[in-house]
C-alpha cells in the first residue's frame, strides 16, 4: 500500500515528551503507524477495525 502521500498526524498531547511518539495516517483500507523520530523508516499497516479495537482497548 502506498503511503507516500499520506497525511500523517500525531496527538497534540505528545508535545514535551522528547519526541517519543507515533504518528498515524488514515488510508482507504488501513491505518498506517510510524515512529515520529524516523518518518522514512518502516510503517505498520493495521486494518481499520483492528485499529478501532486497539484504541477502544487502550481507552478502557
């Protein structure tokens, strides 16, 4: 899946932590996740349903 034109974003709560955060980008069939300190490095692609389940679990 091509992520070259993805609109990456990170939480506004990530400031002040020394750059230790992840960025996410919504794609048509998945959510892409990358390390904000290494934007050219590897990306993890997670299905939309699986990502939603992960976020819901983290919120609990």
